[in-house]
C-alpha cells in the first residue's frame, strides 16, 4: 500500500503523486478513479486543476 504525505494547498503535488502511483501500477485514469469519481474529475486532479477531498483520496489509494 502506498503511504502518502499530503501538505495542505498542494493540489498539484497530490495530482503529480497520483499520476506517478497510477503509472507505477499500470492503470488507466478510469481504473484509478473507479467508482469514486468521474474520469474527468480525476484527470483534473492529476493536472492540478481541481482539488481532491481527503475521503476521496483515501478511497482511491486504498482501492489499489
């Protein structure tokens, strides 16, 4: 399981980290987003255009 340290206000860093984790796992954005959110929302989070709430981040990371 991935261990993630998150700093408030660093949505770009979180997005970059999610993208790296997804890439390491060989998953598509659709697979990573799963039932938690739409692919569009997930893509915006990876690019830093949208923030992610802690509950959704936890759900995505623990599902992988």
